[in-house]
């Protein structure tokens, strides 16, 4: 998969820095999920409040991704990433030193953590602009595998909370964030060819193109499912199977690792077989897995197996969507990354919140999981209807785009 042509094509230090920045930022973005059981005990939260608590950072990150995408196009990805990391470091330091004394203050922290979630709209263009068309899927898949940071949070946050208290985990998070900041500062480099800045009004012009909305919707399902489950599964395993937070975190981490490390595979498959063909398989598998998961499994281990399957499918889909996006919107990839990432986060907010409220209203998570399975099925139906049109039109659009005249043939 990492052949010689790929290694020669781009800038490996930048790709690594983008991955690490993304990884550590995502660890912090979903931190309230693994800490959710302990926080809920402190503030006596009901299932709906727990669902909202883990969903707020996801929504905040979704909306801030659009802001980050605009900044990437105007001041470059490296500067944007440095600003975002500095804000998160300062905010977490303040929350740790001053303390969190109410549920509302936890929600405010969740809004701040959204800045870390916006790293998606920075890390991917930072890596993407170094690589030619034929390596986009793999390069973006490697950079995007930084969403494995959600697994680090699930693995270590409950353990550290048990040893030091959940509020001190916020302070401990400053250590990896500081290391990632220094690596990014020293190793990341903007690609020589950067798109010319656009007028602010031009950024939303892509929303006049139906293909932009379709790509946003597709990612809303794949990434929305991934991050929504990543944020919620520690609480899910604790609530449904009576697991202590540490063991529930281990189960969550296994699911997140499955989704994260299959992402580059999904990008590579999309490079080889086409993004549409890969996504058709992805949505079919994700819909099946989520539908089965909606029924209470007789054991936690069986539930883990079903959710591992579902997360792997969703992770592969994340890589495949971002193999398609640069082919259709290469000149606008900065703002499109922000828009697509935004809808991915909105999908995650919907899933995390719906799981909490389904549990509160019905005593079961079934309605939340089944509802998202139906969304995956709708995405499959939509993609099946779009594939012939895309395959006919996109290569012609690439030929007409002067900025893409040296690109490899489009593979949809």
C-alpha cells in the first residue's frame, strides 16, 4: 500500500505532523465521553443529559470546521493549526486550574473542545496539498487515521480518572497536546502550491453545486456514525452491561481502533476500485451492523463484535468519501473539507444525542441505533442513483478545470 511512488510523491514529515495533530486533537475532542460515567456521578445526570454532554463537543467541532476551512484557504493550514492548538491548550489549562463546578460549566468546556474537533479541516488539506491525484485516498486516509485519538481517550481517560479524579485528567491532557504542538511547529510545512485566497462570498458558492450536498450527506453518515459511537460507547457499555468505566473504555477503544485503522484501507480501496463502488459496500455493511446492534445483545462480548463490525465499515467509508472529494472539488478542497467535516460532526451530534434521549424516553438505545441504520440505508440508495451521473460528468469537469490539467484520470 505504501509503495515507492507514494513515498516519493509528497512530504512525509508534514504527513506525520498532520496525523499526530489530528490524533491528539481528536483524543481531547471526545474526552467527555470516556469521562462521562464519572462526570454523571458527580452531577447526578440522567441519560438525556449524558447524551447531550457528549454531543455538544461534536456539534461545536462540526460548526467550527467550516470556520477552520475558511481560515485554511486564507492563511494556510499550518498557521490555522497553530492557532487552534493554542486556543485548546489555553482553554484546558483554565478549566483545570479553575475547576468545573456544575453541569453547565461542563457544557461550556464541551463547546471549547469543539476547537480540537475542527482540526479535521486543517490536517486533511495540510496533507492533501502535498500529494498528486492518484495518492489522495491513501494520503488522506493516513492523515485521517488520526481519528484513532478517540481510542486513546477511551483507553486512558477512565484509568486516569480512577487514579487521579476526572477533573485532573483535563490537566494531564495538556502533556500530549503540548508535545503535538511542538512537533507540528517544527515538522509541518505548507505545500508550495496553495490556492489563491477567495472573497468571503465565494466560499459558499460550492453550496450551489448539488454534488457538494451529496458528499456532505455521505460523510454525515460515515463520520457521524463513527464519532457519535466513539463519544457514546463508554456510557453505553456501562449502562447496558453494568461494566465499570475502565472496562467499558477498553471495549470502546477496540471499536474506535477498528474504525480508525480501516480508514486508510478504505481510501486505498477507493483509489483502486473507485470511491462509489467502495462506499456502496460500506453503507450496506454499516446499515446491517447498526440494525443488528440496535437489538440488545445477550452479552457484552457479542455486542462488542457487532459494534466492531459496524465501526470498521464506517471507518472505511470515511476514507472513501475523501477519495472522492478532491476529484470533484480540488480547487475548493479547503472549504469543502470544512463543509464535509461539518456535516460529519452534525451526524455525530445527532447520533450521540439521539442515543441519550432514546434511553431516557424508552429505557433502550434501540431507536437511536436503528434510526442511524436507516440513514445508512438511505445513503446507499442515494449513491446507487448518483453513480452513473458522477462517472459520466466528473472526468469531463476535471478536463475543463485548468488547475487539474496535470492530474491523473478521475476514478469514481
